[in-house]
């Protein structure tokens, strides 16, 4: 068979096969184990990195879940604190209102008592003034001083008592 320029010669073919076998043997003996070792190291590194990344992701998810739980608990505590503050504020306002009501009642009671005292003092002063005017008027009508008679007799007291007890009726005949 004639294949032209591609036809191998026996010596060249054997020499080429021997050289190929030597190069393949050297490569298989020295270079391929190192390549396999480097490939295994890279595979371990990639696999380990992926495992570490997965573990780190799980740890991050756990920490995130704990953070969310703590945040939710903080919100619950904040809501409870706000509610407690509202209740305390309402209690303080109620207490202040009660205290204000008590003070107002005390002031009103004191004012009524003071008014009664002032009314009694004003009535006594007015009574004394009316007594003086009545004696003066009676003295002018009679034409003689009646001051000594008015102090010894209780006619004026009876007259003033009649005025205070029967204010709706006219003078008695």
C-alpha cells in the first residue's frame, strides 16, 4: 500500500514509538503525580472553601435569627415600657386631679368659713352702727340725749332682732 509521503519507514516508526514511550514514562512517573497532587489540593481548597462558605452562611443565618429574636424582644419590652409609662402617667394625672379636687374643696370650705366669719363681723359692725344711728335718730326726735338710756335698756336689741327675724314683714304697729 502506497500512501505517499505519509508512509512510515520501519526504523523511524520504532524510534518514534520508543521516544514516545520514554517521554510518556517520564511524564507519567514525575509530572502526572505532581499535576494530580496540585489538582487534588485545588479541589480540596475549592471544596473546603465551599464547605466553609456554607458553614459561615449557616452561622450568619443563625446570628441573624438571634438578632431578629432579640429585636422583637426589645420591641415587646419597649411596648410594655410605653404601656407602663402611660398607666403611670394616667395614675399621676388622676392623683393630681384628686389632690386638686381636695385642695379646691378645702379652699371652698375655708372660703365659706371666712365668708361666714366676715358676714358675722360685718353684721356685728352694722348692728353697732345701726344701734348708734337709732339712738341718734331717737335723740333728735325726742329732743334729749338718749345714749345713757339706750345702753341700759335693750329696746334697740329687740328692734334689731325683729328686723333680722322678720325681714319679709313690714314694721309692727
